[in-house]
C-alpha cells in the first residue's frame, strides 16, 4: 500500500515550457486534489475531483489543467510555465471531500520555473 | 469568503517549554482538522474536532475546539526537538480551507 505517489520530486522548467505532474493513489479514494504551497501562504487548492470523469476548479486554477480518467490517477498539467508557478505541489486524496475525511498527501513536487 | 487565520506565524521555543498555536475562522465551522508538516516533508493528519468545546489529547498534544466553533487551539506540553515543523489547521465552513500554518522551531 503505497498511499499517494507523485512524480517528479524535483523539476526545473524554462518559462513557456509545459509539463505534467503525475499523481496516483492506491487507496480507492474518490476525492483527489492538487495544492500548491508557497511561503507564508499555507496550502492553496488548485483543482480537485470528486470521482473519475469529474473535475472542478479550486482557489488558484489559472495556468493549470487536470483530468481524472481513472479513480487512481489525477495528473496536473502546467500549460505554459511561468516564474509565478515556482512552488511546491502536493497531490492529496481522501474518501470524501475535505473536512470530515482524513486527507493523505503525496511527498510533494518541488518545481522551479526560470 | 471564509478566511482562516493562525497565530503566531513563527514560534521559537527552548526544548521543554510549552507551545500553543491558535486557529481562527471568520465563519462558524462544521469541523476542524490539524496537520503537521516536518521540514521538507508533506502534511500529515493529526486529528479532527467536530463538537463544540471538544478537547482531545494525543500524548503531549492537546487540541481544543471553541464553544462557538469558530476557533481552535493546539497546545504542546514540554516540547521536544521532534515537534519541529509547521502546524496547519484545516477548517470546514462554507468551504474547506487550510490556515497559513505556524512554524515551530525547538532549540535543544
């Protein structure tokens, strides 16, 4: 039981490049989400999904796309990387929506955009 | 919109001293969760509080939910170097929102 697995752990991008952060969970959780963490800002929700085929925007969705083709996988795509997207990204999953359900986080992806 | 604040932002304590962080919401909450993130790590769930005035303990950690369900606190008795990290509250009101966290450093 690996929990929530996200890759890559570290990535450096040039401005304008695109990339995908991968996330997979093996706990059969319906709810998955992506957060970004910046100093002093806590965790801000980018996108979330309540089940396969369903996604929705969070607090800071601009510049990011997601898809949920299976229960297990929830990739995050940066369409055209900008320096403002330099951050630590966490994928998370839970049985249901946050609040009332324990959220399990991946180990994080450190992204630098130069 | 719903806002969640935490104070203090940073706290430096000597090992053995107590530590308290406070979480305050602008709206009444259904429940509140607390998470701990070690330096370089990911947030890990600690506890959930649901009832007004609820108090829960985990060894040296005491969690409390306010009577009005708009605030919460986490108190650590006799801190140890293993307590180092950032403590986040996550509050369910209209939305589910993480607070900005309190970073605790413990000097040996």
